[in-house]
């Protein structure tokens, strides 16, 4: 995936400088050459690109992170957050079997099916993600990953589900997929789950154990946490110490668990910026034919509470390298 990008790299940026987002992407992928060769190598899967390549802005007084800490003795230590008591999965928890045929019809990866061009693309995406969340110096919170986009319709939920299904095939890790889009909880519906209590119920009510709300699936290593109730003060709840305690509990007792959040678009709802405060990585979905340079900059600014923002270029219709992932497995000698 792309290298880490902090907001120091975006200070002093203007809305009129340099070429557009798509023009910068074209410099990387040589789209003109690909078009001359026709659509034979067309792909529709996401392509990981560095945020720095998508948004190039001058660095204004960029300083090392260590230099930013001034007079630490004068800063009061935050009050300790009370931990959530139990996070172990409940063996009596709700169970849901995923419809493999429905997954394929919806354009999702079949975690137990034969390799395809789509599954191969997501193998590349997840390998780079795994290298970050399980790095030797990674903290537990680094395994909390928020998938976001600037606007609705950029493929955020589609990418989140596919990435979770691909990660579930890993032998040494497990995936918890959380629907954090409280205003439009589409994730569970697209996977065929009925409505029920979920993430917001555990955040709003300290007596609710979040582990009891996790839905087990028949896909090994994949569990789901629905969005839960819709409240008018969801952003304020996400900003609370209770949210941090619940999220910490989801990874503290599970050293090989990766938590993926589907969240509302950054420019459409304020909840995304609060969720970004609690995670170790943000995957920002950039729609190749839609996301503007200005929208990308605004989204990055709103999500800047997370120091590690990486971009995934979605909706690419061709590949200048002519790669045909998945076709290799169909060859016969």
C-alpha cells in the first residue's frame, strides 16, 4: 500500500495548484498507452496508490513528531479509561451463514472459491495492509482500520466487504467487520443479515457487552458487528471515553484480530472524523472517475486525527501493464 501520510504534508495546500487528481494518477499508470492498446487488459478492481502521489502539496514547517512535544511536564495526563470487562466471543452468539451465490452476484470475493481477477487484486491490497497492522512495532490500535471515502457512491462499502472476505482467508488472523455507517447501515443488509442490535447499542449503554452482539459467520475467521440503533447524537457518543474503551477491548484480547470499519463518507457525516480518532489506519477510497482533487484534500483534513491515511484508487477500467490476474489459474497444460 501507500506510505504513511500525515497532515503536515498538507499544510499550505491550495485548491488550484498543480494538475488534478486524475491527471496525477495518469502520470503513474500511463493511461494513454493503455487506451491505445484497447480494453483487452481491463480490470475494475481497486489499485493502491500513495496518498502523496494523489495529493502533492508543499510541506509547511514540517517537523519530526518528537519535536512537536513541547514541555510535556506542563500537560496534564488524561484520566485513565475504564476497560471493558469481557471481550471473549460468546459461543451462544448469533450465527449467520453467508450465501456464496449471492456474494458472487453482488460482485464480492468468494473466500472459498477459485481465484479470480478480483480476488487476486484484493490479495495484493491485503498483503500491504497486513504488513502495516502486524509490523514488529505495531500497537494494538493499529489493527483498527477505518475504510472511508469523500462522497457516497465511491465504492467504500463494496471495498470494505471484499477486503474483509479476502482477509478471512488468512490462516493466522481473524477479521471483525463493523458497520459504523449509522445513518445508512448497508453493510449487514448486503451480506444478508437481518436488523438487530450492534455497535451503537454497546457504545450507548455501558451495561451491554459488545462481545454478545458480534455475529459469527460460516466463513472461517470472519465475524460481523451490525451498526445497531440510530441515534441523533452518534458523533458525540463516538467522541466519548466509552467508545475508546470498547474499541480497545475488541483488539486487546485478540492479538491476531483485524477490525475493519465501514463508515459514513467524510464529507457527508461528522461521525467519520470521530472514528478516525480511534483507529490506527484509514483507507481512503478514491473513485478514479469521480473523486476531485478538492474533495480528496477536504476528506484528508477531516480524517487527519489518524496519522496513517492510505489511498485506494477504485474504479480503474484498464491497466497499462496489461496484467490479467486470475487468468493464470485457468490455464491447462
